[in-house]
């Protein structure tokens, strides 16, 4: 039994069954967070007991314990979700095998539905009777049937981007590839491609087969296009290494949509993704501020040039009106005065800025002298 199977066995052993928050609010445990609610006489939750049993089997170096705890949390949540998802078809199979004496396959079991009374006859040992009654009632409810129908319709879409590697997670698939084909095949990118193309479609070296889903293929293409843009000098080397570049992954997915990255979500540390997001955000702000300042400078230069040209034309116009013995129209005089004021204000601002820069530099040198820095002996 692999680590995934062992975690599922521990989840069943410590399954909290029915959660009772109040006399009027009861529900069955259906996700990992529910393992943290009810405490026993020793003030331990089902999650505490699960972790205690797990770490009595496995060990890890102290400097890696924090990350191992994080991975275990994610793995337990995923396995709990899978366990509860597989519970109904497993119950259908048990009913046909034990009650009707006609074994059926997983595929057939997923398609069939039983009545509530039929579900109740094949209760698993790890679930209490009261919790099982709640579960069976939910499977026969209109709410569940509506969700089930939506899921079936989604899976029938032409380009449903589902994994084709079975129930294995990314890390489990990566371990499988390393064991079967060697570490060269167990890269993050090839693991993702194998999960989307199907492990049975790998070649003799463990390289993935063609990806049927256009959405999944686009994610891979976007990643490599971004990799080429970010690392043009050693792109091919990075491709052959197959290691996931967190910064490239973040950019190719246009950020963390729905809190997820497009490829191998959960296979990279959340802290690294957040750090890449902050780095990109700071870089974008800096570039935006720099571009805005440059645009403002160009705009100011164009305006100042326009004012200077207008002043020159104004002088020639004044000379022309004087030669003709005519008065300059009041509208033109007003425009000339406005332009003169603008030009004067720009010149004054430039002078003040120059004075401010010189004063700042002088204050800086004076402060350095007071601190004893940059003083010749």
C-alpha cells in the first residue's frame, strides 16, 4: 500500500462520523476541515489523532518538518475528498455483490443509483449508523441529484480538462514515473503532461503522449512561450531540465486565478508563488511609474515648445499690425498674455527645482560631514 492508501486508511480509522454543533444542527463529516471540530476526552480532535498516528509511522528531518506538515495537510484534504467521492459507487458495488450476488464494475456502479433503503443495507464499518443515515438521505436528495447531473454534463463536454492518470495526485504520478522510467521522466512538466495524456500513453522513456485536451495543451504552450520570453539565452536548457519556474508559471497563468496556478497546482510551495506575485507586482508598479513620468516629461516638452512657437508668432503678428497701422484684436492680446504667463511659470518652476536639488545636495554633504563620513584625514 502506498502513502495515499495509508492516509486513506487513517482517515477512515479516525473518521468523526456525525458532527453535532448544537442539538438542532447535526451533519455528517464530509471534508478534512470537519476532522478539526469535535474533541474527545483528551481534548484531541480527529485530525490530531490522525497526525499522531501518521508521524508514528513516518519521520522527517527537523528542518523539513514544517513543510512536511503543510504537505500532509494538503494531501489529507485531497484524500478525504476522494474518499467521500468514491463512497457512493463503492456502496453500489457492495450492494450488488453482497445483496444481489451480481458483482459489477466501477464504471457501471458510477452510473447506477439506489434507493435510500438499499443504501442503508450496506453500511461501511468505519461510519456510524446515525451518520450513515444522513449520508444515504443526502444521496437521495434533490440537491445531490442536481449537483450530480451538472457534474455529468460537465464531463461530457468536448474539451473537459480532466486528468487521465487515474486517481493519482501530481506527487504520486511523479514518484511513479521516477520508479518506472528514471528521474529524467519525473520532471514537473512531463508529470503534468502525462497526467493529461494518460500514463498508458507514455513512450519507452516515460515521455508523455499527445494531450487530447486543447485547454491543457494551451497551458503547456503558454508556459513554454513565457519561458522563452523570460529566459531567451538558456530556454532550451531549462526545457530539458523540466524544473518548474515559479515566476514563469505565475506569469503564464496571468496570476493566481481562483487561488491556483494553471499547471501542477499544489506541487509548488504557496510561499514561492506569493513571493513571485509580489515581485511581479512591484516590478509592474515601478515600470508603470517610470513610463508615466517619461510620458509626462515628453508632454511638458511638447507644450513648452508650442508656447515658445506661439510667442515668436505673436511678435511677428504685432509687427505686422503696427506696420498696417491697426490695433491687435483683444482676443489675440489675451492669448499672448496667457502664453507669456505659462512660459514664465515654467521657467520659475525649473529654477525652483534646480535650487531645491542644489540645497538637497548641500544638506546631504553637510549631514555626511556631521556623521564623520567622506571626510579626508
